[in-house]
C-alpha cells in the first residue's frame, strides 16, 4: 500500500484532494493542519497529524512520525497555503506589512521546501516518488485580486518544481505542479466571485471546484503520468491560456 501526504487537507482544495485519494483502494492518506483536531470528518483510511508547515522543526517532527509508523512516503502533495484577499481589489505592495509577506512566503513556499527536503531522501531510498506542488494561475499572469506576496509564493512553487525535476533525474521520482484558476472555496469567498462572473471571464463558463484540482492530482500520481516531469498543469477552465 502506498502512503500519500497531503498538506493542508482540512478544507478547500486540500480537502477535495484528500477525499478523492481516499477512494483509492491501495492508498493510505495522511494530512495535516495547524490545529490539534482537524475539525472535519475524514474517511476511515485518512490520518491527521498536527503540523505548522511554516516551521521546519514542526515539519521534521511530522515526517519522523509518519516514517516511524509507515516506513515510507510515496506521494507528497504540497497544498497548504494562505492568502489575504481584499474584496473588489488587491492589496498593493505599499499596503503589505513585512510580517504578512513573511507569513505567506513561509507557509506557501518555505513549507513546500521543508516537506520536500525531509521526504525526498526516503523517496530516493525506495527509488519511487510523486511530488505535486499546488501553485496558482496567479503565478502565470500576475493576478487580479492576489497580491504580490501570494503571487511570488506560487510562482516560487513552479520554480521549485522545475528545479527539483532537473535535480532528481534518475531517482524514480517525478515532480509536477498544478496551477488552479478561480476555485469555489472559502479562501476566495471574500472576493465575491460567482458563476455570473465566470460566465463572462472563464471560457468553460463556471468557477472551478475542488474536485477539478483533485482530479488533476490523481492523474499526476497515476501510472498514466509516468512520463510527465517538471510540468505545470493549468487547470483553470481556460481563464488563463499560456
């Protein structure tokens, strides 16, 4: 049985990923969040671990705990992320506090660095691994509502994906990312986007759903994507065509 770690799997896109992967018969799914309890009902084959992904020592403790129980981590989905959304606009750089910048970068980008750094040696040992980094369409074009802290962190994930893909040649590990467009989650609720907005701006005529991104992740960890490496899969309904 393979073991998958999905960070930030208690809500939004992460929860959709956890729920879809949990349907796979030969997959044990582990997710994490900052609270002692997840606050959501998971399927039986899902485990929850408390972890603050923005702190390397917390990530190390989580990975050590998982390895002690399961001996391996086959799949890593770096999904945990935060964003500060301003209704009907965006926070300009002069409005951003340094503390906010560091908080977003530490969670969205450094958190993925910490998990990769801890998990990759175990994947190398087993000569197998699948790493998926959840980026954003904002990283592709600079964003509309997203501010530069979020955009920079998500663009950094694409760079991390490419750098690791080159570095891990011949290790049996693939590294890819997914760049979601506007997904109907609580993270963008304050932006007041709706299907009416999507009908005008998204060629497929609707906001994305968590399961749309989960399906992309499921493909990238499957044998059907064995030759996909260093790629970023745009999943935005045609909103951003690059």
